[in-house]
C-alpha cells in the first residue's frame, strides 16, 4: 500500500459511523476480498490488507480519535505506513470475524495448515515515553519484555526429544470434526486434540508439551528526533517467536511524548507564555527566556501590544522528514505593578500630561473614549 486512502472511504462508511456499522462494512469487504476467493489475485490481496488496516484503526476508539485528528500521520514514521504484512496476521488479529464468516475456521484456512505447519509469530506492541528534549535530540532506549518462543529442546513440536506427535485419530489431523445434520454440515473443533490435529503421547519435559517457552528479551531501540505521540517504530523480527520454524513477528514501539507544562506542541512549533513588564512592552527589551534545552536571549520590539507573540526561530522541534527545527512562539502576558512609589507616580503623571491623557472627569472631554450618538 504505497498510497494510503482515507480509511472511511476504504470501508465505505461515513465519518460518524458507529462501531457496529464499521464492523459490518469490514465483514462484507473481507468476504469479497478473501484470498481463498481470489486465488493469485495480488490486487485483491492488497485491498484485503488495506481493508484490514482501516478496520484495525477505526474499530479502536483511541486510534480512531488520533486518525480523525491527525490522519495517516498519526500512524507513520519516516514516511512509512503501518498495516499488515501477512494475511495470516489478519486472520489472527480478527479471528472473531473470520470465525463467524467461515464456520469457526481461521480465515477459511484449515486448522491443520494454520496450527501444525510453520507459522509467523504475532507482532508485539511496546509503549515508551520520551521527553521534549529527547524529541529534539533523539534517544537510544533499552526496553525489556517477555515473549513466547519455540522450545529449543523439542523444536516447537511439544513432543519429547526423539519422538514425534501422532496424528489425531478422531479428526485425522484436520483439527475439526464434521457432523451432518440433515442437509447441513457443521464443523467444530476436535474435542480430542483441541484443534491441533496431533496428539502428544510423550510431552517435552522443558515446555510440558506446549512447544513454547517464555523468554525475556532486552533490546536497544533508536528513537529518531521529531517523533510525536502515536509514532510507531517497527523493529523487524523482534516480536513473538515463529511457530514450527516460521519467522518471528515484528515489534512495534509506540511513542508517547510526555506533557511539558512550559510548552504546548503544534506540529514542529512550540507555544509558550511570557510575562513581561509594561515598560518592557512600551520601550522594547532583551529578555532571557526558557527553551527546551536551556535559555536564550529574546528581543522584544518596542510598541507591541498585550497578547502579541514574539518568535524565537529554530528553537522548536525537528521534523521527521527534515533537519530544520520549528520555532517557539511566546505569547506576551503583560504585568502591571500593583503599587508604585511617589517618584514613579510623578513621572507617570508627567507622561500622561505630555500625551494629553485625562486622569480625572474635569479634564476629560466628551468623545475622548468615543462619541455619544
């Protein structure tokens, strides 16, 4: 999917569609585009993946809210799109839908194929937080997590070393039994082998017949500058271990940017407020301001008004797609003194007199603050 279409357009639903409408639309598309119904049709397979990706986002409340706000950018990093890379991942992720569509089978594929043959491990998701400073500089983050992998002792078969699983005599290795009811056939999971298609008489002592063991994994992930909340970084082959010689899944590291009470993010720019004295606003001044990485001098031109903004160029956040950094915009919040001494009051009255500003009702002229109609 080199060019992602609007997810609502992909599923053919309105942007205010409820969850039930979205699910029904996806079920209809999944039935139409299913690979078993379109053998060898690469275009149909790509549309099948596209529809699954759209459903993955729109069926999740949090992901849908991010998509409505930021579009595809909410789930991209470095210009690369997300989505499913293997149709088997789709069957695993939405087994409830495909189970309903195909009578309890995993996406229309036989249980024997999906359970006893080589199978790709599941993708994993890991959430990590970064600060604004780490958004600017990038950071290498060490993460630790547990995964299921094939048991090395039995190579994932679950059988004791030197033995092999035996084909289930109840289902003949299909993993399902079919019962005839009148004109209809109903397939159900084999009660003897629980859908595995095989029976293990001598279980592996290390994995207790599961064929899988849990292992801790520790890796370092490079988080590039310019990431935003929702950015997903794909680490290939670091997901769940494959089944029976199948490839590992991928690890998706999802970034969340910590809130910074000093700044509000707006794309690559930052917004902040700056308190200045009224004299600095009138006369202009050079002040010291906070940035994400330290302090800088900021020039305030004379004659600005309360509520105006002053820009500090190049001190914002970098873009994932370029080296230039955004800017920081400081919203001017003027501070007036609550008390002034006699000398200051005297000078201010002289300035008011010089500018012809009335300070009492006697010297005020009608229409000074606007004429009466």
